């Protein structure tokens, strides 16, 4: 029972921090609490000090304070509406021109969330301060510093608006979007590579030694609570293998976990709770998603309505580098617990990854000699890289032969066909 509660708490925590409302809610709450704290701790001495040293900064008239704060509230509300109307335009353009799969990454942009949080927090802060203003003859009854801080927050919002406009004009460029996805995917691949070097891949097992656990519902598998699972495995002296790979859609009654050891039905249910299910996808945890997104952008660029081979070439360059990194990783992701037990996570093997990527490009680019030439160069480069598994080289050879067949079938120009065939034949496979 305790394990299940911990898993639910972990899942809820991940949902909260990944929500687009997390940063805005946090920043708004902080500024609202700050307004209440300043109103309660500020005394006449602070306002009198400001009035003596910096009289131009102190608003002595309650009507003037109300007018300024009211104007700031209305103006920032307008900035909020305008700013996020632009975000909606950005999302609509990215969806129609690039790929709908890019939307989660753009929506979860921490900059947009922070700007929204400061806007909303400033509105709430100034509303709280505005409510606290009382009409009195004594000019020192106003909370001078608290009001001044609210005005400064309004100026910060104006600065953020200028920066936000600059950011949006940059974020809407496909080169920037692709570079961001590429960097996230590359960082994740390097992280997995470092983990593999630390853990090693010596562990082997016999399939018939394992018992299986099946899924009870249809949903997307997005990862595992690895820390909690390691503790559970050590406590129960288990060896565990997670069958689906990240991003896979799990059907009801499908095998999802194999384990070796002895546990009761309740612990078996608890083991299932360590898997994380979500409809949202995160490149920081799943490098396959990054490769798929880059591929989709390249394919959309080659659609008749867009016809942008330059972008497709850029995507192939990025995919080439990412696949070269993937070749440094084995097809097994294994973690050793503190007590020497083993957890294996399934990853999409290199063979499927390479084939699915190139099959998509071949389908849409098989009539384009430039793109086919680029794919030949990709395979030639990958063939010359060091690999974790010698079988990877065989997969490269297989895909080169498939590419050659498509070239011979679809390239009609004799010169282009001769050029591409000579390039393939010169490859040392």
C-alpha cells in the first residue's frame, strides 16, 4: 500500500511540474503572498524614509495611487491577451507548416510560462494593493514602498513584453525549432551513453525463468519511476525487465513486465505502478521522440504544398549526427541496483530505428536526386563510425541496398541515376 501511494505521488508530481500552468501558478502565488506580506510588515518609517530620501518615488495621494495601479492592471491585462494571441498564432503556424507533434514542446516553453506568470502575478499583486488603499488626509498612511514595488513590477512586464516579441520572432523559425529538438535529443543520447558506460551490459537471462505482468488498460507508456523501482527490486530481491519501449501504446492484457523472483499479488500490482503513463511526450526522457519529430519536419518540408528541400536536407544532417551517437549505445538499457539486482528497460533497436527513419524519407523523396544523394552520404558516414554492435554495420548495408533499389526504380534521368549508382558502388560496405 505504501509503495502504491508513493507511486501515485510520484506520478502526480510529474504531471504537476510538466503542466503549462505550473510556473504561472507558482509565480502568481509568490507575488500574491508578497503583496500581503509587504502590506502587513511595512510601517510608516519605511514610507517616511523613502519620502525623505527619494520623494519623487513616493505617491502621497490615494487617488493618484488608485489611478496608476488601475492603469497598470488594465494595461497588463491587454499585454497578456496580445502576447498569448501571438503564441496561438505561432502554434497554428507550427502545426500547419511543420508538424503537430512539435506543439507540446512549444507549449511547454518555460519562457512563455514565466512571462505569463509574471503578467498574472503582477495583476494579482496590484489588485491586492489597490484594495488596501484607504482615503485619508495623512499622506503617510499609504504603503509607499508596496505601491512603488507594484509600479516597478508593471515596468518589468513592459520589458518582458519587448523580450517576448523578440523571442516569438525567433521561435517561429524552423531552424531554431529544429536546433532545439536536436540539442535536447543529443543531450539525452549522451546521457544514456554515459549511464551505459557506468552500468555495463554484461547481464544475460533466460526468458523462461521470468514471470509476466499484463496491462489492465490501453494507454501510452512514457517511462518508469526508476528510483522507486530500484528500491522495490532490492527489497524483494527481483530481476525486472520492462517490455515496452518509451512512447509505445500499450493495449489491454499486453505483457508489460517480466520479473524473476517471488512476490505476492499485491506486490505484483505495486510493481505495475512504477510504470508512468501519459499522453504527453518528453524529448528529455525519450530520444526516439526527438528523432521522430525531426523526421516529420523533413517529410512535411517535402510535401507538395510546402516543397522546401533545404529544410529536409537540414533534418537529414541532424539525424545523421544523432544516429551516429545512437550507434555508440547498445540495444539494451540496463541498470544495476545498490544490492546488485538488475533492471532492464527496452529501447527501440538500431535496426528498426534506422529502417523506419529512412523508409519515411524514401517514400516522400525517392524522386528527388538531391535528397537521395544526401541519404547515401548519411549511410556512408554512419558506415565509417565506430559502433557498439557489429550488427549495426549489417543494417547500414541492408538499407543502402534498399536505397539503391529505390533509386533505380524512381530516378528517370540517366545522368542522375549514373551519378547516384557510382556513389553507392564507391562505398566500402
